[in-house]
C-alpha cells in the first residue's frame, strides 16, 4: 500500500515540519473522528502522550480536530502507548490516540491510532483516514461539538492492569531492580508498579523536562542502566523507551539482553506450562537465526513477519499465537495486551527470575546469537533497491551465503534509510557482505 502520511507505526516526523505540524494534527483529529463516527451514541476518543515538549501543542490540535467533528475527548496525560490502547478499550472509546515518536529524540513526534478494540488500525482504516485528511471536513453543528476532559485516575488504572499480569503467588520481595524510564511516558507508572509488587526499585530516567526523552537513557541507550546495575549490585535492570512499548534488559553482570532472548525465555517457559499458543512465536525478519534454531530444538516454530509490531500482531492473530515481538524489544503478549508493552513484558521476565531463583545472566542467555550485522544507508529519495546494480550485488551476496545465513535489505518505514542486515556463522563474511551491499546502495542513493 502506498502511504502518504502513515508509516509503519502511525504518522511521525520532525516537529513543526510536514507532516508533524499542529495543522496536520488537527486534520488527523477531524479525519479520524469522522471515520470512527459510527452509530448514534456519544463518540469518545482517549488521548495520551509521552513527555515531549511538543506534546502540548499536538494534544491541543488533536483535541480541536476531534471536538470540531463532534467527538468527546478524554485526556489522560503522559501514559505509555499500551496504556492508551488498554484505556481506549476499557472506557468503551471509539478510538485511542498516542502522541509519541517512541525511541526518537525530542525534536520528533508522532501520532499513533488505536481502534475501539485496542488494536492498531488496519491498512484499510489508515487509507480511509488519509483520504479524509485531504478532503474538506464535515464539521459538527454548534450544538453537537464535542467536550474535552482530563481523567486523573488513568495511571492507577494502568498500574492495576499491569500488576494483574504478575502471578498472584509470587512477589518481588528482596529483588533489587533498576528501572530506566527514558525520561518518557512510564516515568511514574513503571517504578510504582514494581515497588507495589515488592521490589527494591532504583529508578533512573524519571526526570522528564520536555527535551531529555531518550537522551542517553532508555532502551536505545543502555549505558547508564549498565553502570547503575553494576554500581548498585542490582539483580537486574529494565530499560523502556520513550513511550514504554519496548523493553531491553541488563543482567546482574551489566550485560545487555535483547528482545530475542527475552522472547525465547517467555516462549519456552510458557510452553513447559502449557500456556503457549500457536506452537511457537512470531518475530520479524530481523530476529536472530539463533532464536529460530533454539525454538526448533524445543519443537517450536518461529513465524517471521515484516518489520513493525503491527505486522507481528497481524500474524499472531491469524495463527493463534500469544507471544510475538521484535529483537528491538517490542514484545506482544496477547493474553495481557493488544500491543507491545514493556512493563508487562518485564513483569513476565521478573516472574521467571523469581520462580527459577537463578541469576539473570544464566536465565536470559538461552542461545548463542549467530553473528549479525545491521547498517543503515541514508538516501535522498527514489527507490535505490530497484536499481539493477544494487540487485546484482544482493544476488551475489545471497549466492555466497548459500543457505548458511540470511540477508534482509529493506527501506525504513519512518526515515529515509535503507537498512542492510546479514547474518551467518562466519562473522567476517557477514561484515564483508553488508559493507559491499551498503556501498552499492550509497552509489545510487
């Protein structure tokens, strides 16, 4: 599907530059409100945001757009993306909106939309909204314009929901946990949930100022978390990203554990207890070949989807899976949530840590990753992957791997980048192939 505004995860860009302007946010509110105005009931939208400075502006513009077409707005303030999905469903809203650019720097922002079922919108819904964005809006008559109000207990609702996913017979008593909230949306809810479950919590990345979200903190910058775990003698460290739908873990030896290892632990333990559905898990084309080999050895399958947690979820729903995610730490546990939820995934990891009584460094290293290398090549537009010269280099690389590894070359859905990934048992070969492909892309980009 050719998209004009929507990428792989909503609409995203640099603030005050198209498409991420207040004018566009108002148009999105009008368009999405019109698209979901079905039936004669009072229509409602739940709007949350992360801690970016531009969130105030985008929130106000969205409120104006939704109310102008007759939708009531419930504002919940800084909340994780999965909390907005949960609240949209539990409050019987017609849709939910999260204002966030996830792990990007504060200069960026984005708009993510959820349907009344709490799931991200389908391609068809996004296409319909794109048409309405470009159309003349149909405004509500004066007596039917919407109202806006803030809900003060939203944090408590989400904390309760997250805690309910942790086994009743367990507690985190005696466990020292460092939690890095990336100065983002979970800066209040994540430390509170962990503390209420009994953990000795050491919070970092919990002083947002509008400009420091994801700045040297969070799941994409784990150095501070590693240092804090080592200095404090913590049993484990947990890193979320700016909107808290992503999880990366640091073990007690201050080593980073990625989403592939976390999914491996959850899937294999759930399989032992008869909780795993679908006979395996769903990951993306970027997940390590080592994960696939581990699962195969346990009699489980790895289904691969396109990059983006929405595509993982689509495959999960189609195949009846209840575990899926991405190497980057988006982990979807559909028994508990309709989208990736870093806090809920962390609670499942902590539950296994408590149950098995083993150090995180032992528990979270289920397989040896196959050498894998990912590099990005920035381009100025066009379709460099369609160039015959690039295709020839890629074909040569595939022939060299000869079935002993994988290539994944794709366009980014959110940035003007070509992502080049290779993996195989020979690290030197992998690096050489990636460099050769990147060089050919750079020549035509």
